[in-house]
C-alpha cells in the first residue's frame, strides 16, 4: 500500500489550496478515506472523511464551510479543497485509508500547508 | 481540548514496560472501539492497535491494548530506543469521523 500526498505550499491568509492524495496497492474504490492534520508541535486532528463512492462526507467543525473533500476513483485519487485559509490551518496534512475493522490504517507521509 | 485525555509525556528505560492511558466517558470510549497510533516526526503515523486490543500484522507483540469502561491503555513491553515517538488513542464512527487524544510523548531514557 502506498499513499502519497501533494499540493502543500505557502499560501496567504484568505487564499485557497487543493491537496491531492494518490494511492496504490489496494482497491481504492472499495475504501473510505480521511484527511488528518497536525499543527507543528501539536497533536493529530481529524479534518474530513469520505465514503467509498463519495456520496457521504463529513467534516470537523474547523473545516465545515471552508474545506471540501472529494475523490476520483478512476484515478485512485483523493482531494481536499481548502478555501478561506487561516493561519491556524498551518499544518501537515495526512491522507489515510479506512481500516478493514474501522478507523484508519494506512497513512501517507503528509504534505505541509503554511498559511502566512 | 480533546474529549480523550492522555498524559502529555511518559518515559522508561530500555527493557522496561510502559503503559499509556487514554481516558474518556461512557459516550465515547465506553461505547466504541479504541485505536492506537504511533507517530515519529517526519514519518507516516502507524496503526498499532485496532478495536481495543487487536494488533495488525507486522506489529510486534510487545505492543498491547486494553480497555475497561471509559478508559483504555496501550502497553509497551521490552522498551526499545526506536519506540521513542508520540502515541495517540482515537475513536471513530461509521462516517469515518475521528477523535484523537492529545497524544503522549514517549521518551526512552
């Protein structure tokens, strides 16, 4: 299983950014996916989740109304569209696969978003 | 502040057994499964324990999980230097919404 995030960069407050996550080694279309972030020096925070076919999504309160999770099963890809970015959104963003028994199991190494 | 409470730090010497606690309530830990993750800075977080006490393949049996009521614990026996990391408990619902504890930094002295 490989999970690779990309798209992180420095962006101005109020700006937008789209993160991508490409996976391989498993049947992407069969699994839900999540985005989890970590502010440097702080703990892990779940951001958003999406079911296997994209028709059910959920968001943390901090992301509601500003972030949109989506997926393209034909391209084994997960996305996170982030709008109206704030300084407090500065973090490493991780993509993670739904586990066979709940939760998430396989994670990527993250991509850094810096809002400054 | 997370609804799942972990001690911010723990420590032990090589070969020792260390236990990290995760405290919640009857409406969170007490009513769903607990998962544990290990996170070394700069690396992908790793699933150590799922469904309270189950180990994924490839995770050594030095790592064990348990739960009683509204509290859960992760124990690491035969402590090694490479176990130095942050450890997080978490719970998840059916919509893949997750809650993490604040994390415990484990130092191997």
